[in-house]
C-alpha cells in the first residue's frame, strides 16, 4: 500500500526540477543517522532537517531519530510535524531529560505548531509524551551493527554528554562510552570558532584555517560549556567539526524562501525574523558533510579542546578533524542546499495490479481521499456536506 499527501495545486501540477550536481563517487546508501538538535533557536536546524529528509527520500540516509534538547512547549511537536509532512512519521522524536532554555531568539516552532493547517499533521505516535533521549539512543545504538551509525549534532552538548555518562541497562551491557565506541562511525558536529591565530595541519602543512578576524565563544558551546567540554574530551571516536566560520561563508538566501508557498519549514523561516533576510548555513553543513563529504576540505587529525569560557583550541594529532572550505566550495554548497531543500514532491510510479494507493487531497475546503484498490477500482471519498453552498471542495476536485 502506498500513501501520498497532495498538499497544493502546485504539488499536483509541477514536477520538481533538481539542478545537476557534479558527478561524484558517492556510494552512500542507507546510512543510519541520528540528529541531535536545539530546534527553535535558529532556523538552520529546520533547514538541516529538510536536507536530511531528501537524503532519506534518495535512499542515502536512514534517519532513525531526531533528539531535541531545547526547552520549549512546541519544538518537539514541530519536529513530529516535519517528520509527518515529509512522509516519515515513523522517525522517532525524543526529548532530553534536562532541556536547555534560551530565549534570545524567537521560537519559530510555535507559529507552525499552533497554525490550524490540516496538511501539517502530527504522527499521533506520542500523545504529548516523547521518549527520553538517552534511553532511545541506547536502544537504537544497541540494535545496529558496529561502526554503522553517524550522529549529527546541531546544538548543545547536553544530551551527548549524558549519553557518554550513561550506564548499562536493559538495552545494552555497555556503558555509554563503550556503546558509542562500538556502534558510532563518527560524530558530525556544528560547534566552535577559530580566529587568525589558529592553524591546523592540512596534508602535513600547518596553515591558517580561516580568514576570520575574530575568534568567539560559539553559541552551541557556551549554552552548556561543561557538556561540550566532555564531548570533545571524552568522545571515544572520530569527531568532524564544522565551525562557526563555515556557515558564514554559505548564506542560505531569502530569494529561495520567498518562492515557496505554504510549507512548515519555510513558514518557520518567515516567522523567525523580519523578512527579507539571508541566514548562515551553520547546521545545514553538518548534514551536507554526511551526504557529500567531497564538497569539503578536511584537516589532518587534531585534538580540539574547549576552555572554561567556551573558546576552542586546536593542537595537531588526535581523533578530531576540522572542516574548511574554499570560496568555490562554498558557492557549490549554497547551490546544493537550495536545490535540495526546495525540492518538491515527486510523482509515484504508475499504479500496478495488487497495489493499493491512498492519496490525500487538500481541496481548500476540507480534505478528500482518492483510492485505487488492488483490483483497479477507484474511489473518491469526501464526507463534507453536499449542499450547493458547501461544494467548494467538490468544485476543486472536478477541475
């Protein structure tokens, strides 16, 4: 059985046009992925998820869970709406036991969650109670092959530090560090900042990493410094760091957003700040690296540390890598991000005997359903009032 959601006239009439990317030796297929997010603090988290969903659609990613550590009444519901909107309501949404509140920016998840839009449904899997994040991490990791899971961190180190400190339970006899070491391939993390005084070995030659004139205590670090110190100091595997400066090189353009109709990600973008505005691609790049590492440069092995004020420091040798970009790579990534995050729905293959299709159609006057049964029988179901003055939905279907 196949289920689709037809959300607008544009979705019915327009096929997505995907700009051709340079051919790469990309053998990624079904990569198991967990995303850790502070959804609602900055819009790049929502755009990062939009990119990940396209990776799922293409068969490159198996997104098992999105874990949320922002203290918010609506951010976890927003993630559930996104999962369902993109067609993956089975993706687990988990919540940190000690979520972190930061009211510095407008929480863009609230306008989307509170909007009465029938196309933006929740999965119905949680009834307001989301599973605790560390327990779900342990359950999911325990069930996967060794060195098979990539974790992408888009926010603070809060939940990941708790995972490292976790003890054996009914899911695994390993401690958190042992479980991460055994099951996780690498951690792709957006965190930290570097200045002109910082150099790193690339192909054996020490060089200045960025043209940045200012090193900063970066947002994802300073909101829980002890947790991020623990993550960089104790993570028992490879960390690929995407620092602040890269996101500033790849600005997600307002020109892409203004062309989009009603859509939970782009409505959230419009709600986040006064439009028009471009936004750095900080978190998006950590997902992009998983999908297309060939679009980045990467340092030789280093060790990254976090001091008590939230500043990063780097020394040669270790189990960490730092991403860098040329201007040409930044431009290519911007084109890639826009093409993928604005990619629309694609038509299903033609119905075949024995297959049951259920299409949910937004008519503008309530929803209707169009069914193709396994024997080819077709039904259209609209339970609305049939009197003339209530026939708007029927007229739309007839057109």
